[in-house]
C-alpha cells in the first residue's frame, strides 16, 4: 500500500459548484485514497416557518467539485 502524498485541490472557505448546486467548503479529509469535502449549500429565500440553521450540508469527493471564482 502506498501513502497518499497529494494535497487537496480545494481549501476551506472556497466556493465550489457541483451537480445540484453550489456552496462553501467547510472541511475536508482523506477517505479511501480520495479527498472528501463537506460543503454547506447556499441558503435560498427564508421560508414562512423560519429557519433553524443551515439548509443542507453535503459530503462530496474532489472529482465531483468545480471551483467557482
């Protein structure tokens, strides 16, 4: 087994896009030889019932992400 020496392509705080939306990278970690990222999606308009916190947080692999400018 070889050690993973490649640094992650994206960093915390960067905006990233993926199929289904976009959001801010909150965290990342190496999983099974690939970088997995925790993405907090942008919030839409506030619903009538209010909001408790972030709408959606997703975990995606590096190959699923594109960096936004």
